């Protein structure tokens, strides 16, 4: 089983979503799938990202609740960000 680590930004994102229990329940189900090295169901629309998050993966926990992570090595999943499209991909 892989270890799940959270970036500082992901920890802040988790705090922001703490009142949305159903979204977090879905998130933790997905993290369990990742930790056990299983394939992510297509309903989550997993895909690689480009640009700022080149090499990272993204999936849709809900239509506008996203998870961005990277498989750092064979034993660690690093959660980078959680949030909506507008929160994660702002153009300044």
C-alpha cells in the first residue's frame, strides 16, 4: 500500500472543504484506490496535466471538485491540490 502525503496547499484546500462531508467522502474513497495501486474508474475522468502541473494527474471527484496528485515513487502518492477549476487554474 502506498503512503499518501499532502502538500501545504492541499492541507489548506482540505480545511476549506471540511464542511462538505460528501465531497470528502468521495475524495477519501479515491485516495484509497490510489493507495492500493488500483486503476481509477473512468467515471472520475483521470488524465495527465500540462503547463504548471506537467507530469501530474488530475481527476474529477465531482463535476467541479478536482484532485491533483503525483506518484512520487513506488511507495508515495503526493496530493498537490483540491478544488474547483476556477480555484486551481486561475489566470491572472
